[in-house]
């Protein structure tokens, strides 16, 4: 609805231009210099907005209302738009783009996540080509790998309790494909908008600039879908013996695509040839204090003395039809595909045989992204993966520059030709004198379309504000994991949690987390509750499909909010 003054002004402009026509100049009709009464000329104080935001920064959370950066109210920070219940995300979701666009630029110049790391070069050999050809047309050649912790800063100990990144860059005849993996089959989230919130809780408190146990556990306890990953993290798997003695998973579900357009869901798993070894909490703390570069040194020296680390790569494959009746939603990043659920099949081996000559040039500047894909490897509709397809390359454009793929370690080994030009640090010829547009006078060759996109994937449903709600199946993997631990590993898990959670000063934070552990397993939860000095409360969650989607209310997604 137009305001009364604006309607009057608009009407006056329309009438004047209709009668006399429109022309430029100082006396042009409709360009009144002063619409306010004489003596009351309107002026705008340019610092008004700044002052309002400065004042708002000092107000407590209960006193302000959630908005976007432009001040528009927004109903919930974890929501994202997608097609139907399991469809892809929408580029029109300005909230999600704003969340990640801001998040990706929070730290300069080190990586926002995975800042602490090491890496090397190596090669991959296919050992089961026939199996692969049944599902995909992709190929792979040389590689380089970067290992990292997730939450720590660049100078933090590399034996900290943290998931480990395990990113691989394969240079193929048809372009670069990156497998951005972790040493865990799942992650803490399945709703992409939660990622900045989660990472903030793993960083430093805005006031004290210290790690904050309340902040850490408040998030995890209020988002119970994270529990399986929390249990893996606080077992001895959370402190692996360097980088050579750990496995890796894609976590996300991807798709293998054949030349006829048919496809299957796939997850990849890398099993270390060196055997799994972990530090206990006490040993990890001791190593972090005495040699915070232990993992980096261990990897470098092993390669230097010719003890080349290797991994065997396996694939787990599900048809789209089998996925519909699978026990878990295959698009849920908090759910594993157990080897007894989907048998892994060996497809190859890879070895790291070459240390970097210059760490900064070859490892720090390496830019890994799940959006680096080749024919035969495609994303699923996993919403966190879909968000990472934007977030990762956007981070690299910010951190390394728009032309970061011209940096030698990131450059494809096959010719690159398109219409992307100029920008900072364009050093490889800027694609010469070729036309800067799709010219009919000098035509660039276009590769054939491999299959009909319209028939490749079909989606039904309207755009919804999606947010996954917690239900009983979210505790299935925590129970499976607990029951699979040895008695000693169970005791280590309890001790590790008690030592960390017990330092959270707020009783309700400790109680809620202990109660979630209790809901997964009474023995586990009671031992933790006793250790942190709280009384457990009974929690109930609804039964239902593997993934509820909340489109009208956030109730059930975040506890106690």
C-alpha cells in the first residue's frame, strides 16, 4: 500500500507529464525540489542506521527480533527453501545465501573451517574397473590430499579432539573432481542453515574470546540429530594417531551416472592400510602440549623416508528404488550406511608419495570443493551438500580470489575454455583474444550433451520452508555405535564426555545433554549424569519416517527454543 504523501506525489508527476510531456532540466515537471512545507525542509541524517545498529548490538537476544541483514523480519534462522520434502535447494533463498555469504567471509585470510592441516601428493589406481563401469563413466588420475582439523585455528594443535578433514583432488582427463571427505561417516547437521551456528559454538566466545563449554554443549544438546557424531567425536576416534591411521567417508550421498543418464546413489569410504590407531584423551593432551605439530610431522616424515601411506577406496551403491525403502533417508547427513546395511565394494587404492616442495603454494592454496565434479559424478539432493556446492567455491573466491583455479595446485590438466575473464590475479593469458561472448563469427566447440536432463531427475511439489524435526530414529545410530564399542572404549567415551561437559557451568545445559545420552542408552546417560552432577529427565520423541520436515513451525527441531 502506498503512503498518502507518495500517492499525492506520484499523482502530481503523472498529471504533469501527461499534460506537458517529459523533458529533462532544472524545471522538469515532477522534480519538485522541496515537498515539505516552507521552513521545514526534509534532511536525512546519514549515520541514523549506523547508530541504530550500534545500539542494537548492546541489546540482549530476548529484546531483539530476528531479521535478515537488510532489516526484514525472518521467521527462523535454520529454515531453507527446497522443492518438496526431499528436493534440491532454491537459489531464490536469499536467507540461506546471505547466511553462507556472510559466514564464508568471517575469517581472513585462513580458512573458516579446516584451517589447521597438512597434505601431500600421490596417485590413484583403479582395481575394479568393471564394477565402476556398471554405474559411472568417470575416470581418475593423479591426486593431492589435504588433511585437517575442522574447528581449530591455523596455529592450533593438530591432535585436538575434532573431526578430521580428508580432502582429495583428482586430476582427470575431463577435469578436476574433488572428494571432500571427513574421518567420520556423518556430521552434526542435516539442515544447512545450522552450519554457521554450529561452527560458531566450536570457535571462541565473542566477549571472552575463549572456548566456551556452555556454548559448545548448548548447541549440541538442543540439536539432538548431532548425537551420533558427538559420540564418535568423544570416543577415542576423536583423537586419531596422526593422519595416516584413520579412515575417511564422503558422508554425503552422491550419484554415479552412466552415459545413458541412469544413475545410482553412492557413498565412498577410504580404509587406511596402516591400521586404525587412536590416542586416549590423556595421550592426546600430552602430545598437543609437547608437539602440537605431531600429525603434520608424522605424515611428512613417513613420506620422506619412503613409508608411503595408502588407503583402499570402497563404494557403497544404492539404486533409487532401493533408497525409497531404505531404513534411513539417504539424504540425511546424520545417518550412516552401515556395512551390514549396504556392502562396500573395493574400487581402487591410492598412495601419498610426494611431500610438498612449498607448503603454502601446494597445500595452503589448495582449494577443494564438492562443486568440482566431472561427468559420471553428480550431487544428490542432500540439502547440506547442496549448500556446500555454493559455500565452498564462494569461500575460495573470497580467500584466494576469483581466479584461484589458475593457481598451479588447483589448475586442471585438460584445456579450459569459457567466457570468464579478467578479475584479480589473472595470470594465465586471460584466454587470449578469443571472443568474450558466444560468437557466431568465431564459434567455440560445444561438447555433446550426454543425456536428457529433463528425464534424468524428476521433482514434484512446491517450494517449502524446510527444517528437519527430531524423531526416534535419530537415536538409532547412537545406540548402534554404543553397542559396538568394547567395554574399555565405552568407559573412555564416558570419561571424555564427563571431563568436557562437566566444565559447562550451566546446570540445564549439562542436564539436557546427559538426558539425551540417557535416551540413547540408560547406562551411558546415567554414568554421564552422575559424572557431571545432574539428574536425568525423561525425553520423548515421536516415531515416524526417517526425516520429518517442518514447514510451518520450528517446534521439534531445536530443543528448548
